[in-house]
């Protein structure tokens, strides 16, 4: 099972969970960014691999044994792009299911200055826009990771509730068993002393 969050892409873009298709009504370049995170802390990350690919080539790929990764790629608008999350295809497969949180975002690239409008104010404005976009991207990535932490918390809460209910059931069963054994011992000793009194 994959867990994911997707922010809406710019208008005129059609997406599904692993493929992003953009048409040519957008500016000539688009920024594709996102991240992934292995949610199962107790499982090895060795079989996990992630990559972003287009029809022509692989645009980004994770390194082996990474439990999480962040990517940001500037691509031409149009074509199909896939975020591929694999469990054991390229690396050693241990046959275990893993939960992976992922996110992918598609944004228009910041517009550049016109060649006839160049000056220190315009350059400073463009620099501020770029900083704001970078900050926004980091913020989105941080929100994704908080979402992954909430998923981990939910998983661990379900697991700890299940363990606690088993412990409570076992404790009740153990208490009833001890009570039954104690009752049988009392009855046995009572009969034993009654027989000795009659002798």
C-alpha cells in the first residue's frame, strides 16, 4: 500500500497517482518536485528504490538504502512523467510489504526577466521570488514529512492498542487461572484436614 499526498498541479495539467501529463498551454518549463519516505521504521530500506522518469530518460533516482528522499527537477512542459516506487525490483528482495509515503508537485517555473527590463530592482525582485519559491518548496516538503509522521503515529497507535488489549485479556485469563488454582488448593486442603480430624 502506498500512502500519498498530492497538491493540485497548475491548470491545464492532468495527473494520476504516478503519472503527470502536462499539455503545451503552459510555459515552456515546469518544476516537478516531491519526496518519499519509508514509513516502516523496523524494516530494512535495502530493497527500496525511487525514481522520477519521463518517456525519454530517468530524471532523478534515489540512492540505495535511502529511507527518504527529496527531489526537484526542471523539465520541459508536456509528456508523461512517472514517480516509480519499487520494493525489491532492482535490489535484494526480501518479500516483505513496505508502506511508503510519497508526494509529487508540479509548478510553473518562475518567469524570467525580459531582456529589455534589466536593472538592480528587477534582479532583486526576481531573486526574492526565487527565494520565496524555494521556501515554499521546503515548507511543502516539511508538511509532507509531518504527514508521514502522523501516518507512523496512527500505525503505532493501532499496534499498541492491539498489544494492550492482548495484555489485558492475558492478565484477566491469568488472574482467573490463579483464582481457580487457589480455590482448588483451598478445597483440597480443607478435605485433607477434615479427613485427618475424623481419623
